[in-house]
DNA sequence: GCTTAAAGTTTTAGACTTGAAGTTTTTCCG
DNA sequence: CGGAAAAACTTCAAGTCTAAAACTTTAAGC
């Protein structure tokens, strides 16, 4: 358990540093999310979850199942159902029963949904650009690298666990 | 508008890279949050918002006002009220009217709240440590630096805006 | 055909979250 | 002093979110 080569202070400081870094990561993410939520509400009268769903559907233009959607967004399936319900009610998304597997339902943006999202996405990208304007090209490269490594580690764990 | 020194592709790729990095940041954060939520639920029968509130109250042992609490957590004041309501109902937090200002209310952990949080915090730190075990000391340093810069940029904006 | 399992969706109950509106108290300023 | 404005907090309505249970459809085994 104890390692003479590494005094207690060193070991504990690494763990504490991981915790501190995580808390900072969380803080930056929440601030950015809050900013974007406000932006979407004020300028486009929509919400972050709606935007996320529309973005996922836009990326998969030919439609995706509810389960694929909830997995892509890292949210529960019941949650996805509710958001899609509201989008459908507003004429922005459409559900189509699958012909090959009568259990599944394909969701896709309507023409109006596509049109609306494209305007939204351009503004959103500008906003994110401004939000992270303080980060240089090198910063972005480095940040992406580190985050990718953090992600990979976890997926390896999931595979073997 | 156009800058001959920087071709369109270059300018747009920087904006796109910021967007991609933000999406990755969001993904990593959500994955970690989901993991920690599950951990708290299964091992300690509690939730992330409760943990966050307790952590804030633990850091400020002598108590803090509801407004300080909601600002520290980056959530709305109505939200803070609801979470503290539940903690109070469970005997983990206590509200005390301020004597100097009858509008404000001081919130603090009870003895039981303190005791419970200390167990929680130790486990939570271990979990975060494992979650980010893939990140080296240098990674953490670099990540912290970059995030601090992203944060500073935004606060400067808020001051001058 | 019948049972069981698998894949997917929906429902339910409860917690969380926000923004806005409302109450009480304090501060500011004439 | 007295009224307006601001601040702290709560309450409310609507939406978001999760986990777990219920339900539907399909597939597999007997």
C-alpha cells in the first residue's frame, strides 16, 4: 500500500489535483452551458435540450431511432421521448415507423426543422467561437488531445469491465 | 471582412475547431457527471445536486446565505431553495435567520450533515481519481491552465460588458 | 402453438431546473 | 421622515431529466 519512493504528500496531492481539475472542468462547462442556454432562450426562443436533439437529428439527416438518439445525447430514453414529443408538436421533427423492424421508430427533422436548425447552428457556432476566443489554436489542440485521452481511458475500462 | 492573409478555409477551421473542442468538452463532462451520479445513487443513495450543495456548505462551515449558495453553484435561487428544502427535511442542513438582516437566511450543515458529507467526499475523491487516472500530472497542469484561461476571458468580458 | 427472452418505446414518480412573480426587508435619496 | 428602488428569499408554472416499471413487438426454443 505505501510506497517509500512517494511520500504521502505527493500521492495525496495528485489525487487532490485531479479533483481540483475536475471541479474546474465542471465550472467552465456549466458557465458555458448557462451562457448558451441564455443565448438560445433570448435570441431563438428555444432550449439547450431541444438544440441538442435537433443537432443530433441534423447530423443524421436520414433519421435515427429513439435509442440511437438517447445514446448519442447521453440522456435517458424517456427523456428523449419527451423532447421529441415537443419538437413533433411544433412541427420540427417527425416520427416514422420502421418498415424492417416494427418495434423501432425513426425520427427525423421536418423541412421546417432543418431550416430552423441551420439558422440556429450558425449563430450557435459564432457564440461558441466568442465564448472560447481566449483559447489559441495550440490551446485547442492540447485541450482536445487531453480530453480525447480522458475519454479513451474510460471506454477502455467499460470494454474490459 | 475578408483577409487575404488568411484564406477562408483557415478562418472557418478555427471556428469549427472551437466548436468541436467545446462538443468534446461537453461530452467528457457529461460522461463524468453521469458516472458520478450513478456512483452517488448506488453507493450513497444521494444525488449530484445534493452532493454539490453539501460540498459548498462544507467548504463554508460557518454558514452561507441562499444567494451565496446559488451563485457558488451556478444555479438559480429557486433551485437552491428546493434542494436545501430537501436536505433540511432529511436533517442534513439547517436554516437560521440572520440577526443583522431579516431578509437573509444562513444555511449550514447539521452535525449529521457534516458527518455524512465527510464520508461521501472521501469516496467521491477516490472515484474522480479513478475516472481521470488516464491523465498524467503534466496533463492536469496543462488542462488546468487552459481552463483557467477560458474562465478568465469570460470574467473579463462580464466586467467590461 | 406456447413460453421465454430480447429489443425498443412509453409511462410513472420524483427530483431538478429555470425564469418570473410575489413577499418581506433594507437601502437610498429627496 | 417617507417613498422608490433594490435585495434576499420563496413560490409557482413549465420544462427537463432520471430510473424503474410497464408495455409492445419480434425472435428463439421447445
